[in-house]
């Protein structure tokens, strides 16, 4: 009876796995659409292999030991031996984890270093300044001199340098299908390089709690063909309204706003990565 | 300040809580008065310096806090069951996950572990009390008033809402102007001081008060883990003390340590928090390893396999726990070299932990395994903790962590290690040592019901969260939209949480049922135990051991039983036993701490200063206290020993 229960318990995670295969198309992390996410996906798959191996070994040993050495009426007079340990065995199960950890550490370190640089060295990366504010994302294209709120368009196959900062609490910039996240922090300038391999719409969101409406800090990353992107930039430059200081102040007010597009950027008058230290006391009227 | 700023208003749930708090207080006062128990309460509990009673009070508080934290958890699960739920608004949800995390770690897991160690460690080392019994009482009461101060926040003034990590600048005045985070800073500070003193107390107790013959390498594994945990507490908690003090200054006196302006650095808070926070999780997990070691060894009827390796691996884990804190924010952009370093140190923890897992498995091998409730919890720990452990290694891989960080993958991971590690250990330890506390056993049948409900519910609740994380669901979201495909797994998780809740109710019923009908433990050794606590009577006599036992090897009591005599007390050798006197001062000082803390929370500095003067007065009175205890006469010891059947 108990034995059956135990078997059933050990099968529980597996059965859930089967159940889950139904919703795997929603698992964005496992649907990489860019080289960064792909690198991370490969690392994840590589590690999952080892982890499943460990789980299988431990679970099998566990089940065998429990079944064989449980108290049974027929071995009522059995008295377990006095054993202190076994040096050889203990060395074996110290060395095997060391090997596994090494096998995981090497690709981890490689990938961690690789992700700091663009994959495509021959293509000039596009720089986008990202400002997290309560509770919206502001994207500034310094070279194109345009600005968007809560959505960002990028060209496919071009590395994009997202330079992250915040005018409030720490947020984390995460686009699961393009790659892992990085924090956007007040007075700091962190850099996250992502790239999309194909046109498409990718969900992005803040992954670090930042207060009341944090759950709504979603944005869309729209990857376009290079031509479409150039066309979009041109259109924005020609048709979108200008962002005024006053308008920018209202955007920064705590709250949720919809999508917005402007044909200039706030970088012209304020650089949050530098000015955060001082502007609390300055009279430029920025009110968060 | 208007009354509706002082009391939290506008929420039906809060009003219900108000009513139930008032009714509970009236009920308690009525019962104490009606049964004339005030004096009993004061003499037996409020003024006690007995480590066993203090331990019991720790555990009762922990179970209460488990209830509070569990209700928080169920409210969160209710809100997340379906997309766009309107059950809780974002502010309320934010408060609930903040209090859930803080309470479960600091006011549930810690005191549960500290309660068990209070009860067990002196017994395991053959001591009559801890090194500083008075300090021990003060530790408990400081923890208790800290917990109470934190808990009243939700009806008076408002709960903290910046997460249990309280990251700045969010937790600063600018973004959290209410008193909620003042509660966080002050309440944690008060109970943290208590914990720090516990660490010092038990370090000294274990190093100085072991029975003759008990060398360090003959100590029971639980005592070993507590010794190392004390070292962790002594090194880690001062960091929290300092960080919380700076936070308090920032919030109350407008200093700028972590703010966005004037050179404040919010990342400094995150670093300080986790320099304490990572050792902290080992402070609750290492004693759990100790509890499992004791129970596995007892119910396999075998000596712990690879005792020395077990000791070395605890030391290794404890050392590593101080050099991994950056893995909590690989995404802060510290650079590839820094992240790689912390990645490797973190993964390295898997090595000593793996050694422990295999040593437990090999303790079971060739054993004679009895499936008691305590053993079921301990056995279930192994597979569940391995799932939590391997996903921990996955999170440790910096480049991959960028995809897991702050997602439900992380939530699943740390609940797998903290519940399957610490909570299972608390329940296992509770069932195992229950006769030592109360003289009767917990009902096994109900215990097994709790186990299966809770353990299966736990897996149903948290396993799907790994996948929710991979789907992009992040922690601390109070709602989500329907199109994301997260609904089915969230429904499953809620079902699991409900099962866990039912398991908890069965546990509470079991405590009541066993008190009335439970099997009395007449032998003092119901499990055929191996260590010295089983040589005492159940419940344990006030002075623990009439004669201090002599230890010749590991599993001292097992040796005595194997030698055929058990633990015999030679009445000729009895001497009067010196015991510390009760004192009401730790309790009163802690009350003063409560009011000082409350004054600070609301910036009522007059109240804070007056209460602080009472604290100082308490310290002065203690300094001139020349009560150095009393003696229990030989006659009285003989009487007690004959009564419990342990004497000759």
C-alpha cells in the first residue's frame, strides 16, 4: 500500500510534465526568436539534461532503498549493521557532482561573457535608451530622434543595445523570446543587447516589482524587416507630434498610460542616468 | 493624525480581521480570568527561563504565524486563480505578498527552528539549560514582540507593501510614504536582536556545556547543524541590523543612504539585504538537515552514514553561503566576471549538498525503515528537495538566470527548497520531539493524513509554477490578462494550495485531539531513539538530567541501551541541582521594546524615548541583580525521578 503510494508520488512530477506538454506553446522562454534567447535556451536545455539525470538517479535509488529496506514482518529479527561510512563511495558522490558542476560552469561562464557583446559584429547596432517610470516604459531612439512609450519597434537581424535606466523604483526589462532580463535602475545605465531573428510581435514586461501598477508594465517589441523599420522611422519623424517638457512631465506622473509616439526625445533636455543624483533639488520641475 | 489614518479602513476583509482580533483577545482574557489562570500564565510561562518552555512558546508562535502567512498565501492564490480577478486590489495584494514572505521566513521558519533547537539542543548535549537562560527568555520575548508589532500593521497604520526584500527606492519615503515600511524596519530590527542573542547563547551552550566525553565529533548531527547555524547568525545578522538601521534613518530622519537623490544608492540595500539574506536561508535549512539526519537515523535503526562527511559538508555550505549573495541579482548588470564568480560559488553548494543527499540514502540502505509520520516527512524531503535543488543549480547559471530571474520559476524553486526543506523539517521535528514537550505523542493516523494532504498539495501547487515562469509570469503580479495562457496552471496551483490548507487544519486538529486522547509516553523513549534526549523522561523534568550522563561515542543513548543498561541513575550520586530563577524582566523589557518600536513606526518620539528609558532601566536593574538561582534538593529530585519511572 505504502509502496504504491510512494511510486505514485514519484510519478507525480512526471504526470504533470505530460499534462504540461499541452501548453508548451505558451512557454516563451522555450521559444527563442533571437540569438541571445537561443544561447540561453541552449544553456537551459543542456542543464535540464544533467538535472534530469540527477533526479532519475536519486529517485531510483530512493525507491529501491525504501522498498528493499522497509520494516517487514518476515525480517522482524533483522538488525541493521553498524557502518560508519564508506570513503570510496563518498569520494564517488563528491566527484560526480564536481564533474557535473564543471560541465555546467564552463558553458555558463562562456555564455555570460558572450551575452555582453553583440552577436553580429559586422552590423552596426541600434541604440535605444529605455527609461522605466511608474508604470510605463519610455523608449528613446537617439540616432533617429524619435521616442515611443510602451512599445518599441526594432529591425530584424540587427543587434539592439537597450540602455536601461529608471526614474523610480528598480524595474527589470524582460522580453522572454528575445532574451533574458536586466535591471533598469535610477541613476544607472545598464546595457542589454538583444536581437530578433525574424519579424514578429514579442511580449515584454517588467520583472521586478515596482509598486502599485507593476503588473501592467507590459510593452510590445515589434520586430520588422529593415525596410519596414526604416519606413516606420521616417513616418514617425514626419507625422508624430513633438514631445514637450511639459508633456514629458505628465508622462512621468505615476499612473498607466497608453502607447505614444513622438518625433523627438526627452534626451535633449534630461539624461536620467546622470541627473538623478541632483534633480530632486533642482528646479527643472520634474516631479515623479 | 486622524483615526482613519491610524486604523486601516475600507476593506471588508480588514473589518472581519478587526472583529476576530477583538473577539480572540476578549476570549483569551475571559478564559484566563474564568479559570483563574493569570498567575499560572505569569509564573509558568511569562517569567520562565526554562529552555523547554521557551521552545514551546517559540513553536506556538510559529504555528500561529504559519496560520497568518498561510492565510496570506491562500488570499494570493484566490486572486491569481483566474485572470483579471477583482478579489484583491493591487495595493492589498502587494501588502499580502510582502507580509507573507516576511512572516514565513522571519516569524514562522526561524522561530519554529529556534523553538526546536531550544527544546532539543540542551537535551542532546546532556545539559540542564542553556548557557544564558535569562538572555534566552529575552531573545524569545524580543522575537515575539517584533512579530506582534509586524502583525498589527495590517489593522493599525497599514502593512508594508514593498516586498519582503523591501528594495529601495521603492521602500523609501518617496514611493512608500505610509508607515507600512516603518513597521518592516522596526519590527525586524527588534526580533533580529533576539535572534542574534540566540545565536550567541547557543554557540556558547554547545561549546561549553556538553556532557563529559562528548567531543565535537561525538555531537548529534542536529546539534552540529545548530552550532554552525549559530556561527551563521552571528556573522549574518549584524548586517541586517545595520541595513535596517540605515533604512530606519532613511525613513524616519530623511537620511539618504538608499534614496534616489543626494548620492543615495538603492543597489547598496539590495547588496546588504542579501549578504544577510542568503546566509539566512541557510540558517533555516541547515537545522532542517540536522532534524532529518536524526530522524532518518532513528527510523532506519542505523548510525548516520558518513557522519564526518556530513559535518564537513555543513561547514562547507555555511562558508559558501557568504559568498553567493550576488546570485539574487545577476540581472543588476555587475558584469560577466562578477556574475561568473558568483555563478560558480553558487553551483559549488550543490557539491556538499549532494554528498548529504547520498549519505542519507545510504543511511537508509540496509536499514530497517519504519514509516512513522516524522519519517514520512523526512523521506519526502529527499525527492522534493532534490527537485528544488537542481532547479537551484539552473538558477545559479547566470546567463540562464536572466530568463528565470523574478519569474515563477524562481518562486517554484525557493518554495521547493524552503517548504520541502524547512517546513517538512519543522513538521517532522514536531512529531518526533512532541513527547519531549508535552508527554504525549501526536496521533499517527492524523499525522499521516496531514502529511499526504500537505505533501501532495505542495507538489500540485508549486510544480506548475516552474512552467508559469517559463511562460513569462513574473512574481508579485496581482493580476494577469486572459490571453497569456496562464490560467490552467494557476487553477491547478490554487487547488494545491487549498490541499495544503486542509493539511494544516488536520495538523491543528491533531494537536487538539492528541492532547485529549493521544498516547501518553511513559518510557521517555517512544521511537527507540539514539541520542541523549531520549534518556530523559517525557515530558522532561525541569532539570533535564538528574545525573549528567557520560558519553563515549556518537549516539550516546543507543550505546547505553546496547550495553544493556540504558541510562541508569545512581541515587547515591545525586547532588542538589543549581537552577536559574525565573524573571519577569525579559518580558517587561520586551514590552518596552514594543512601545519604543510602535513609537518609532508612527514617529511618536516621546513615546519611543520613554519606552527606551524603560529598556535602559531594565538593563540597569539586571546589572544589579544578585539573584544567582536556587537549588533543587536531592529529595525533590528523587521524588521526581521515581514519579517518572526513570529513577532506580
